[in-house]
C-alpha cells in the first residue's frame, strides 16, 4: 500500500507541477473514494513553486478514470495558508485528510505566533462533478484578551450557521475550491 501511495504522489506531482516536479514540495496526502465509484482517489497539499509566496499551498485532487489511472480533476493553487519549513515554528502546519465516506478536510492554523491565534477547517465534497466547499469551521482567540475570540461553523450546502455557539442562518452557496477565498468564509462568519 505504501508503494502505491508513493507512486501516486509522484505521478500527481508531475501533473501538478509540470515536467520537472519536486516531490519535496508535497506536504500532505489523503486517500479516499471522493466520487463514490469504489476506487481510491488522491488529494494532496503542495507548496507553491519557488517564485510564489512561501506560505501558500495548493490543493490538487485526482480521481481514477475507467483505466484505474489517477487523473488531475481539481487544481487550486494558493488556497491554504501554512508554514512547511522543516526548521519552522510548530503550530502553523497545514494538513489534509479523508473525512467521512466522500469528504476531504483541510486544516490550517496559527497556534504559535502573535496574540491572534486561529484554526480553520475547510470541508470539501464532490458534487455535480466538481469539488465544492461544503463546510467552513473557524475559531480564534486573543492570547492577551480573554474575551477576544470566537467561533463559526458554516454548512455551505444548507446555509446552516453557528456563530459563537448560537444558531444563525446564512445563504447556502455552491463555491468550488478553485473559487474559494478565506475572505468569503470570514464575511459569512461576520469577521
């Protein structure tokens, strides 16, 4: 199984970065059946090329075709914030994992620097042949102000919203991961 995942990651890196991939830029991977066809698919987080911002990572999702080969179906560069430097500070690492039967959870955080600490999870789901943001969960706190914090949990597919533990209503939206911006989630959460 490890050999399969390693080969899939190398092939995926080639598709995501062009002819000369740097496998060291892949930060995290998740395997799951995103489209429900019974075949394992691949999602990965990868650092931007050298000339891009050091703290922005891309989301790349591969589905299996009729020949059981992984094919890039979603490319969303620069979507996730995180520090990936080996000598970097702990508490800013991003992560991607399978969540449930057909969802992908992408976690980012700053629990290390400054007084404004936060963590965020984007939940992606495969709907109508595209990956959309199904959920956005965000919490933050101020290390110097005990009252300076909050939380938000937004289900984009239904419009259900919870701010600081209180139910609210928001508009249901269909936003692909390629079109997602953190500012969209922040505006829905009222921040």
